[in-house]
C-alpha cells in the first residue's frame, strides 16, 4: 500500500507541474472539481433539469442520495488516507523539493477512499444518460453522449487528483463503485414506491451506517480520525469546513430521501406546463435554491443544529422544485387563459 501511495504522490506532483495545470489553466480544473460536488446534484442540477425531465431527475436525486450514503459507509470501512496529509504524516515530503500544492477544495475532512465526487457523479449521470438515451436521443448521437460522459469522469478524476484531495486509485475505485451501484439499483429506483418503502430504505441505510461506525470503534480505530488530520495539515484553516464531513452528507441525504418519498406520490401538475413555463420554472428554481443556500447555517451555535438544518433545507429544496414551483406556475398559466 505504501508503494501505491508513493506512486500516487509522484503522480500528483507530476500533474501539478504540467502546463495544462498551470496558473491560469488550474482555474478550469477547480471549476471541474466543484461541478462534481455531490451537493450540487440537489442545489443545481435538480432544479435546472427537473422541469424538463421530472421522472429522470427524481431518480437522479434518489440515486445521488443513496450513492452518497454508500460512499460514506465505504469510506468508514476503508479509512483510507488523503494525499494532502499523508504527504506529511508519512515523512515522504522530505524526499521531494517540490511541495504538494493545496487549493480551496483540497481539504475535505472525511477518509479518502472511494472518492465521493467520482462515485456519486458516475452514478447519477449514468442515470441521466440512460434515461435520455432511451427516450429522447437519436441513435446516431448516442456514441457522442457516451464519450462526453467518459470524458467528464476522466476530467473530474484528474481534477480531484490534481488538487491533492485523492490518490489516483481512490478516484478510479469511486467511479467503478458508482457505476456498479447505479446499475444494481437502477430497476428499483425507476419505479414508484410508497412513502413507507422509502422510509424503510432510509432506515436500512441509517442502521448500516451506524453499525459500520460502531464496529470501527470496537476495533480500536477512530472513525473521525481524519477530521483532526485535515485541521492539522490543511494550509488554511478556513478551507476546512463542516460541510465535508460524513455526517453532513448523511443529514443532507436524509432530507433528500424524505422529500423523494413525498414527491413520488404527489401530483405536481407538471404535464400542464408549456415549454416557456418549464424554462421559467427552471430559472426560478435555480434562483430560489441559490437564495436558500445563502442562509448562514454554518454560523449556528452547534454542529447538531447545522446538521438538522442541512436536512430540513434539502427536504424543502426538493419539494419546492418538485411540487411548489410547478403548481404555482401552472395555476398562473391557467388563470391567464381564463
């Protein structure tokens, strides 16, 4: 494993010296890594595409939440290192004259493997691609769309490696796990389910997470050991944020799954929306969600308040985009006709 980690450090340092990752070009790579943030699945992509593809985006959100849940569990099981702290804790930094660069998105606090960005992105965009291919895409364009999917995943994996957030094997493992998960649960998530069924899924994922966390503690290892390392070895303390902890992911996904359980059986009147109304719904949805994101929950007095607020906000976001806006816009349109 040490050999693999040493190779990973050498690969990252090599990437950071390439011209395509230069001072100007690295801004593009930072955008790529941000676009792969699992949180954007609910705060950007869901409100952007839901008015046009409500069925696909409901599955998109469900798979995104389940994938992020499983990613947290896998990370606790593996308790793997991240490059930006292993570079120092291993002492390998003394063998290199070039320091390992860090960036704003480098200092995530959870264990490193498998990569959450790679795992969640590979799973949700496979759902999106499969749906579009089956219903809307001309056959001659399918190879191009698959190429874009693979190209994006490679770019995302390179960006995560370049900033020192992950070793190469961690992003590869994340991509593989995400694809396998999306395929394995695809038939189930395509169907409509009762509210109770979704709660059973949520309970099962919660119990599995809790059991994993407790078992790790019983083996004498600290599941939260990575948080202290992040604070110690990140170049800037303001780059370390509570939103990157496994518990933040858990509570965000709890809110999303509860909202999906509600959304799955509520009539949104989405079929009455015209194309201009769908465009309007998308624009208003993104604007409303962006405004909600400005709520300073990070300044709440306790971490428990932050986590609960995260669940409530994401529950509200999904229902606002999936039920509230379509109904309001539809009713306004009907009144104008009358």
